[in-house]
C-alpha cells in the first residue's frame, strides 16, 4: 500500500521561534531564554524561512552551528536544531531533518510542549521513511503525555504502521478512530480498513464496509467487484449478482469478463432470456468478442429460454468455427427440438465427420442421427428406416447407447415384419376378391349362353378359359 504523509511541523516550530524571539526574556518559557547572540542569528534565519528562502535560511543555521555549536547551552542548541530540522523538511531532506529532531529531543532542554511536538514530528518522519517500529514507539510516547489531541491523520498513521508490521488486530482500532474523526469520508482510510479486514479474513465485516464504500464512491468499479466477490464468499450469490447488475446499469461495467459474468448470473437466476439479450447486444457492440466460446454461451442461453429458433443460427455459426464436432451435436439437438429432422440429420453427420468428441458424445451422436433419420420415415418408407438402422447399429457398438440402440433396431425390425405380413395379407385378399369376381362374371356369362343371347368377347373368353380349366370325366372320377 502506498501511504503518503504531509508532515505539518513547520508552522508549530516557527510559531515557537517567534515566541522565543519576540516575547520578553522573563516571559518566554519560564527561566530559560535564548542567548542574545544566538537569537540574532536565529532571527535572520527565521526571516529567510518565513519568506520561503529555505536554502538561505538553512545556510545561516548551518553557519550558526559551525560557529557556536559546541559552546551553545542545551536550550539554544535544541532550539536551533528544531528550526533547522524544519528547514530540512521544507527542502525534503528527510534524513537530515530526522537527525536534527533526534538530537534536539535527546537534549531534553525545550519546554515539555515543544519536546512532545518533536516526538510527534519525528514519529511522522519515521512513518514517511517507513521505519514503522520507530514511528509507533514515538507515537506512543507522544500520546502518553497530557493534553494531547490526536487528529484523524495520526490515527491513520498508527493504523498504517501496524498494518505494515502485519499486526492487523492492532490496526483496527486506530483506523476506526481515523474514519470516525475525519470531517468527511477519506477514501484512503477506507482502503486501509478494507486491506486490514481482508488480511484478517473478516468477510462479513468487510462486506459491510464495502457496501458503505460503494455508496460513498459509486464510480469506483473495483469496489463493486470486491463487494460482489465478498457476497460470493458469504455464499450469497443473489446479492453478488445484484451488485454486478447494479454496476452494469450504472454504466460502470465495460470489460468483457464482467459482462460474461453478468450473463452467467442471469442464467443461474432463471432469467436466461435477459442474459441472452445482454450477451447478444454486447457482441453486436464489440465489447464482447464473437468467439466460439461466447457464441456457444449465447446459444445455450437462448436454448435455456426455450428460444430454440434464436439459438440455431448462433450454434450454426459457432459450430462452423469450432475444431470439434461438439457444437454440431448441440446444433442437431436444437434442430430436433424444433422438429427440423432433416437439418438435424446433417448436423449430427457433421458432428461425427468433424470428430474430436469423446466416446460418450460420439455414441450419443450416432443414436441421435438414427433418431433424426427415423423421424423422417413415413409409412412404408423402409429405405429411410434402414438408414436409421445403420446409425443405430453404430450406436450399438458403444456401451453407453447399446441398450437404446438395440431397442430401436428391434422396433424397426418389428415394423418391417408387420408391414411385410400386412402386404402379404392384402395380396391374398386381393387375389381372393379377384377370383370371386371372376366366378360371378362366368356365372353371368353362362346364364346369357343358356338364354341364347349373343355373348360379348369378354364372356366368350371367360367361358373358354373356364372350359380349359375344367377336369376331364376320367380325372373327375379319379
């Protein structure tokens, strides 16, 4: 975590300097006053620093330390070090500032309020320098003094230092205080608490925090994502789905992965039609690629929504781009559901020709191919049924579909045998009817012959044919 800090020690230190230089000696800080010679040099440096000429002020202070450093009393020396440390801070010479503040603090010659201010300033510098243990030690010494007002930024540093030392439990109370005392929501405070709770695996507490962060910073997509993930960890898929959906409705979700996740959620929560609409719309916009995987997902959503006719063209496109026959197989299933048996037959054949399927899927493809062919067979269409039988025979070779395929082949054989018997019966019946009709015609012709009427050519033919078929007397006697 990148933790930044602005150390505001300059004002406090310069105010102290102004008090020392401008108040009468007897009322400055009890009995302790600056040596007039030191005070004069400090005043020159103070004016430079007040004008923002930090480098010139630092040069004057360095010269003062070189001339009088060893002879100055502790109070004078500590005062100079404190002010020079402030000049170093403004010049971003952090190491030099820490060195001056440490020495001034060691001398223990300043008034207690200033001593404690030095502890705070040095603790802040240690924090900026990522010396977490030293920072915490001085913060604790500073807070142990009377009349200390702890700002929200200080609580934040206490929490952050403990976090960096992986003492996450110790970081909770100060970060809560920082959030509570801040005049308004500080995003970095909430981010730190989120990180602390994450490391402590406090999922319910973190979910509650993230819900608040989403309300405070609704434009931050990463907060919506984290909240959705936390709901998943709590095994509350519906809240996770609702969170992602809300982010999408608010125009935050643009990435392909997030859109795909939302479409999957629609499927999970029994709204595949809306998921299909979403995915189709985003594929048309270009935010979701029309890959085989996404086309397959779109077809599945349409199928789940019982919109098979919408699923079919999507599946057909995906199957044509796929390297295996699996999608052709699913296309065949959709076509079968739409009772488009001839197209289904072609799809299953394509699946088997393309290959790349495991044995179970291959067995199912042969079985479904047989079904598609059989459904095209009308009454008496033995040739079509035999094509179906060929597919069922192939399906019979697999353990998975052996029983079903065998039953289908038995059923086809039974139909064929029934039709054969029926044809024979019909033929016999037709022959008997023809014979009876001929007998009636012959009888009628004989009646005409006995009556002496002229016979038609048909009657003469029938009577002659009948005489040729009658047996001789000897044959009759036998």
